[in-house]
């Protein structure tokens, strides 16, 4: 709680510092850096997201089985699809795993499975069994892929 609050305060301080910089600075170096930042912001565009993912869990005790449904929502064929999953238990990183999904045809679904095994996961499960805390697990996923126009 305190770490996230401190992070929020630091981000807010950085944002106000950037906003407080005058638009017409007296030195040419400051003006050049401000114009460069504006140009880079306008030219950066995000790639279209061609997939949707949904995370399911199998057995999750001292080892966690992470199942992810990867759905291709585009009319393009996706190649070299890979999954990285990061597992957190009670807000603490418990491990990560990866899987190679392969090729996904347009508008199709493929499943990816990986298993997380780590000492942190075992410790959290043992603490839960001993009654020292809860066992709330959450997985975040990152899926990379390639496609051709």
C-alpha cells in the first residue's frame, strides 16, 4: 500500500515538473528538447492488437498450472505466437513461465499451458496451510506474435 502510494506521488511530481516547464524557454537547449519531445510524441503510434487473451487456472497450490485462451480477432494469420505468464501470490511475484503457441489462423482460438514452480510459491502455500495468511493468486500475461500484411 505504501509503495504504491509513494509511486503515485513520484509520478504526479514528475508530471507536474514536465507541465511546469515554460513553453518559450530562454535557452535554446531547453527549446530544442521541448520541440523534440513534441515530435516524438506525435510520431509514435501503437500497433493494432490482433489478439484477446483469457487466463484460467488449473490446480494452484505448490505448483500452479496457468491456462490461457489466445483468440485471434483479426483476419490475418499470426505466426510465431509466444506466451509469457507471470504469477503473483498475495502481491508477491511467485514465478513465471512461457509457452510456444505456434500459428493461429484468422478468427481461431488456441490454448497455451504452462506451469509455475518456485520456492516462493511453496512458501506462500505453506504459510496459507499454517494459517498465516491468504492465498490470492493472479497471473498477468504477455503474448508476442508476428504477422504479414
